[in-house]
């Protein structure tokens, strides 16, 4: 049995690495050709260009690795089936579940690797590189006005504003919560306006409340004062909710806890959805394979490669359509965040197990 496992897993990993490498190279070539004109205009150096493409490649690695593994698995199963190797295994007493276990175990390892990349490598690259490349290359500018702006600063400030006018570098309807060194809320600042002037943030008509027990007590007020916020308006504008997908699980948990403290349930629910989505999508390799296995075990055509590719595309497309629908329902609070993130995985998992049981 151990020899058979080495044989199957070895062939699977060989095909997987080959497909993954080709997908990455294809992505880089297509991206480079599509961005060539912008690269020449931006006059970027090789270091910035290389850092940008490494970051972009890593951020989409989960999808490419998942698709590459699915194709490699289905192709190998189809090839084994075509050459009657699966029939021979079953004759020797190796059942469908034992054969599936080899692929499922490998799928779990690939999923854990995707989770490691998404939770450790992507946040690390984000911090080292920021997003300067994209703004230079594509000449992208942030939205003129950001409604319901929220930001967690490196200084322990939680900033919430009803409106952030990016052109005027001004926020309106501002609530700011300050944490102490232990991650506990200690102060709330309410101001009608927060604006950027002389490279500093200014609060207008601000009121300070100090946390005492479970209540905030009025402490002081000021017509105008400085806020010791290190981030510039441009950095705040580019670090909106869209960057939450690049946070680590630890950072997301911290943000969820902090937003929940000051009763911003809408933002907390979106962060919870992002937290569960990060884990659920990392394990898409496992659940996609589980659902596709019953179909793959019935591929016996001469052109196993084409049949496997077609099956992989159908399942991959169906998975992301259902995931997008489920996540959209989660964002409007139709489903709780954990259900919205994991519903597609649960559906594919149950479908795969039922299909495998029927082949016994």
C-alpha cells in the first residue's frame, strides 16, 4: 500500500507543480504584455516592477493553485481509469475510499499551504511594499468621496466617518476611539470635521470622552486641536475596506474585537465574513476535489486530459458562482458570516461524500 501511495501521490504532485508553474508564467506574461504601455509611461525601475508582480502573483496564487491541483487530480484519475489501473486496485482489495484518501490527504496539504500563503506571506508583502506600484502604473486615483469610512491606525485609533472627501482631505461626522497599550478602549472623540492642513490632521469642535467602567464620561472639548495620526490622506484613501482581504487572521480577529466594542456591527460583520472567507477559500482545493471525485472516477475516455479539464472548469466555475452568491447574501446579513463563507464548501462536501458512497 505504501508503494502505491508513493506512486500515486508522486505522479499527482509532479503534474500539480508543472501546471502551477505554467499558470504562474502565463499570468506573468499576460500581465506584462497588458501593462507594457503603462510601465513605459511610469518609468518604473526593475525593483519596483519585480516587487509588484511578485505581490500580485502571490495574491492570486490561491486560485491558481486550486485550479492546478483540481486539473492534476482529475487528469491522473482519468488516466488511471483509462488504463484500468483503478480496476486492478479494486481487484486487489483497494476500495474507492482508500484510493480517494490519497487524493484527499494531498488536497488538505495543498489547502493548508494556501492558507499559510494567504495568512502569512500576503500580509508580509503588503506591509513591505504598500500599493505604490499600482497607483503609479495604472494612474489610479481613489474615489472622490468615501461614504462610511472606517480605518484602524497603527497608533491605536479607530476612525469612523460618515464621509471622507478625498479631494479636500476632509472627513465629516467623525467618531474616533483610542485604545491603550493593552488593546482596551480608553477614549472617544467626536467631531463634526477632521481635516488635513500643513501635513497634520486637525479636529474641529471636538469633544473628548473618557471611558470609566462601562460608560464614557465627558472630559474636555476644543474648537480646534491636532490629532496625532501618522497616516496621510492618500494612505487612508487607499486603505479602505478593499484592503481587508490582505489582513492576516490575527489582524482580522483584532479588528473584529475592536469594532464590536464600539457597536459598529455592520463593519464587524463584514470583517467576520472576511475572516471566515479567508479560511473557507483556502480549503477550496479540498472541497472542490471532494465534489469532483465521483465524476472523475467515471472518466474512461481516451482523451482524459480534455475530459478532466472540462470537468475542472465546470466545478471551478460553479464553486465561485455559488460562493459569490453566498457571500453577497452574507454582506446584506441574510446569512450569518460563518454560514455565508462556508455554505458552498458544505454543499460541495456533502455532494462529494454522497457521490463517493454511491460508488462503493
